[in-house]
C-alpha cells in the first residue's frame, strides 16, 4: 500500500510540472508573436514612408523637368524680375537677409506650401500627391566670352545664361517634402 501511494504522488507532481512547463512555453511563444507583430508594423510604416518619399521625389523631379523644358523652349533671353512676374527671378531676389549665410531655399519661412503657392510656378496634373509641385527659376549669371573658336570667323559670340532651378514636391501626405535643384545652361542669340 505504501508503494502505491508514492506512485500516485509522483504522477501528480509530474502532471503539475508539465502544466507549468506548457504555460511558460506558451508565454514565450506569445512574446515572440507580439514581437513579430511589432516588427511587421514597423516595417510596414517604413515602407509607407519610403513610398511617400518616393512620390515626393518624383513630383519634384517632374517639376524640375517642366522648368527645364520651359527654358529649352525659349528662343530669346527671358527677362528677369525681382518679384518673379516674368517667370525668371533675379539672382537672390528672394533672399532679403544676406547676412545669415542661408540661401533662400534653406530658410524655414520659405519651406511652407503657402509660400511656394504664392511665389512659384505650379506644375499641374501630377497624380497621387498632397499638393501640386512647384518650381522657381533664377538667373545666376551670363557669359559672353570664352568662345575662342569663333574668333576670326565672323561669328558673333552667343550669350550663355546659367539658370538655377529649384523644385519642390510633396508626397501622398504633406509630411514628405523634397526639394531638388539643377543648373541649366542655354545659349541665346
């Protein structure tokens, strides 16, 4: 009788140990599942942010290309203005504070959609973005010398004009903003 009672107690302890082991194992599996879910959510957010940035970059690139196409289509040297009314701004006309060593496009007061809507050229029909992209063209400098190949041939030197194009695009939301710049050189008669 004594032996039979010991077996029953041993079997009872074993069943309890398996239950505790299973609960601990279930807890570990739950923690791994929660961690995997958090990781998946984080990766989804990162992919969404990358997609938003890519849309902003493509919008800014479209705007930049539109400005370059406009300049390429000009036959005569476009006039400049200090207020952008002629489509081409005078160099640094938008930078009233030249002491702060910031260019106008780096100034935080000009990094708003409302400022770009008021001062830049809008490129329409860009799908999938929060707001239409814009561009600003500035005349940087012009060069009339340095074309020695034409000396003595009777050919007049052509003016080469350097333009800086600054483009701004937004993504699907207004949180992703991309600014691009290019320098466009064209010769005019």
